[in-house]
C-alpha cells in the first residue's frame, strides 16, 4: 500500500490528507497563538510598569491567567472547520469550546478578584486587622459565587436542566446542613463578626474569664493571645453568644480611688486637699480632672473620693499616669504636713479611775 492510498482513505467523512491538514493547522495555530500571547504579556507588563494607572496592571494580570490548554483547544476548534463533520460532532465541538471558555472566564474572574483583594490589602495596610479579614473573606465568597454560576452554566450547556439538579441537591443539602450545623453556625457567626465588627484583629477583649489580643478571625474560630502568652481558640458561634468587652475601643479610662487623712489634720489642710489633687492631675498632659470631695467620716480617717480620666486607651499610659499621680500626692502631702490615715485604735484612761485603782492596792 503506497502513500497515496493511505492519504486517500476516509475516516468520519474526511480523508487522511484532510485530517493531516487540520492537525497541521491546529499545531501551527497553537504555536502562533502562544507566541502572540507571550509576546503581548511581556510587552504589556513592561508598559504597565512605566505607567501609574491600575487598569493596565489589571489587564496584564488577567492576560497572564490565560491557560495554555485553552489555546490548544481553541486552535483545534479552529482547525476543525477544515473538516466536514456531522451535526452531532459539531454540537459536541461547540459544547467543548463553550465549557473551556467558561473555565477560562473562571480563571480571569479569579484573577480579577485576586488583583482587587491584593490592591485593597495594600491600601488598608498591615495594622487594619478587621479590614484584612473582611477583604479576604469577601474575596473567598466572591470566587465561590463565580464558580457556582459557571458550574450552573456548564450544566445547562451540557443539555441538563440545572433547576432539577439544584432541587435534587437541595434535598441532600438539608441533610448535609443538619450534619454540619455547628460548622455552618460558626461560618455564619464569622460573617457577623466581619460585617458587624464587635472586635478586630489587634483588639484586646475579655470574654467571661478569658482575655487576650485578637490574633486571627477565621471562618470557624477566633484566636486570642492571652497576657500570660498562651493562645486561646474560641468558636465563633460561642463567641457571639458571650458578652464581649472590647478595651481597644476605649476613648478614656475612668479612675476612682479614695484616700484618708488622720482626724488630727487641721481644717485649713482639709480644705487644701481637693485643690492639691486637682493641680497634680491637671499637670498630667494625658489626664483630665473629674472631682475630689471630702466624702465621709470613717472609723479612723477623714475620707476623700477622687475621680479623674486618662485620655488614652493604652493600658501602659493608664498605669504610668496612675503611678505619677500617686507619687505626686504622696510628695505634696509630705510637703504640706498632711498625714495619711491607717487603722489605729486609741485607748483613753480616766485619771480618777487610775488613782482609785492605785489607792485600792496600797497598804
């Protein structure tokens, strides 16, 4: 059998020669399309680096997401127009190229979402913990929705009714939801935390007897770093059902304390005490005086109630200011001769009773 007889044979309505021409066309087209794509990507990426706009960066990122598999399948699709195909094969060819395009749209859409997420993360900076979690979660759900839509379109393109399949999946979804209700509850709770923002990454919170800095807000759990160093892992659902104290969002800290002076303190010094305390607190740049009053007569002291505010949420500033105020009060009271009271008991002896006792014991 010679070559002419071989190439003249017919398969699926086309000669071997025609099949070879189609194959050659597919190979050439694949090389040409791939060359053009790489050349375009290289040139456009260099151009994008020289400009300040974001649009060309986005186009460059999306073009890089183009799959080589799509290029090959598209080349084969174009080459098949050289062939005489049956209606059934033409329909199959159409379905294949549409499915490939839908998958490629998924890659492009995912690339667009990744680019948007990366840009937003760069804008908010490393310190915006809640915004970072928020943006990443929105990106994850955006990709999920995109691929769900593409899967539905693919099912429809294959000739199946997507509503019937979705209805069937809905029955099974109920069983899955019942089995995974705790996981789904945590997932919904994580969305509530992200959108409602009762706390953010970096906040110091207290939940019941536990406290710590928020390190991570995940889809199922939130992780805290306690003051003693260990990591606390809390379920998002349980977390939202608890009462959360967020100390990071304090604008000011209110300090209330009492001090007592001895009963022997002169009246003029008693009058001076509130004004002395006011002067001491007003001298602190991050503190604001509230009040100072002679409030009560105690068992062994004359008591004053003092209130002032620390104008920063920082716990270190709070402790530093409180220490400074206490030290200055001690110093000023020493300078003014005002004595702090402490628990004492005085016993008074009647001199008449003492003399009678001495006489009764004499001979």
